[in-house]
């Protein structure tokens, strides 16, 4: 659902960039007083996992592919404000280094995927969680929230396309919603599976109302596993158009896309003859870069005073 340059007019690009700047600023201000030091490495690892997982496309239907968005997963593990920072870090690296999503459209992509998706997804998660208890309730709430966040972000994207005059609302809304309702099912399933695995292996990392502080992770081990996944698995992703690309081709505005440049454009290291190796190395490099960026931002936001008590 990464919007390329050319799909949005200047008015929409500037408006969404303004909203995104305000939203990210609010999230960072909240984290300055609420981010506990123990969450810093988890933020970096979550960002690295989301970046690597987003590179793995899977077929959905009718020649369309989907991939994990990860917004609800990040929000459940870290809270909505930290999830905003994690998703923003991922989108910045994807746009500036990998030419995935336009530079002028970056504000819209951050608004849709780093603000609307984790915040509304977390709201859905909390609402369902009040009705369902236990680990099964947590997994059901996360799965439904993952689906809902994907659909809501797609609706926001459709509204931006319509406001830009790229596609009429009557065409953009049903096309974006229908395809992302299917992609959202996979999003919800993957989110629940990842949380279920954590519930078995490291239940201390999952939020529980009456539990003590969350545990810590072996950062080097988890980061090595994530980078290895990016290096070895992502080159074999399905080469199919994603939901937005499919809608653009169907509605007829795909020719408006303007490719931007990046050192690792198309997720490949230039100068390497093997496409598999070029993609794998690019994925591994991007995973490390996202980890470091999110980690550095999180460390910069940790409350300076050791006597400050983090708020829940």
C-alpha cells in the first residue's frame, strides 16, 4: 500500500505531510515521558522484524500479493506511540534507500501506515480485548485489529487518491476496500501467529494488566535471526503486484506512477550479478539500518531522569 510519487497532487501531499508531522511529533512527545528503557531494544527488534517481514510477499487472489503490515503487532507489543515511531522508521528507510513509496508521498504513507493503522488498530484491539479475556482473547483481538487496521488504512489511501483527482471515490473506495479486506485476513492471521509464538516462547514480553515489567530479549540472537531471515528467505518472495498496484492497473491510473531513485532501488544491491544475492543482501542491510535507526531514536527519547516512573 506504499503510494508512489505521481498518484497524489501537491495539495494532498502537503496536507498529509502536515498531519503526519504533527502525529509523529505527538507520539515522540508522549514517548519522552512514558518510554521505559527496557522497551528500547524491543523497539529496534520490532522495526527490524517488520521491515524484513514486509519484504516477503505472498499471493492473495487474482494475481495480487500481500505482505505483513505489522502496525498492530507493533502496537500490541509496544503501545501505539512506540508503534508510530517503529512504522515511521521502516517507511523512511523504505522510501529514501529502497525507492519503495514516493518521497513526495512519504507524508501520506506515514499517515496511512504509521499513524492511522497502528492507532486505529490498537483502538480496535483494546475494544475487543475488554470483551475477551485470556490469551485466546488477546489473539482474537489482535487478529481482528490487524484486519481492521489494514482496511481502514486502505480507505484512507482511497480518500487521498480521490481528493487528488487520481481516481473517483466511487471507483477507488470499492476497489481498495475489497482487495484489502482479503489482504487484511492474512494480516490478522500472521499477527495472531506471531503473538501466539511469543506467548509460548516469551510470555513475559506480552502485555498483561497485572503483570510486572516485561522481560528482555537476547538482542544479538534475535537480530541475527531476523537478518538471516531477510537474507535467505525474502529473495524468494512472490513477484506479484500488491493491492494498490492491482487497483491502479484495474482503475487505470498506474501510468501516473513516478519511480524515485535510491541506492538500493527495487531492493537490490547494485553491481551484483545474482538477483537472489543482490536482493538478499539488500534485505539484510535494510533490516540492520531500520534496527539501528529505530534503536537510536528510541534511546534519544528515553526519559533522561532515572527517577521518572514510566506511565502505563
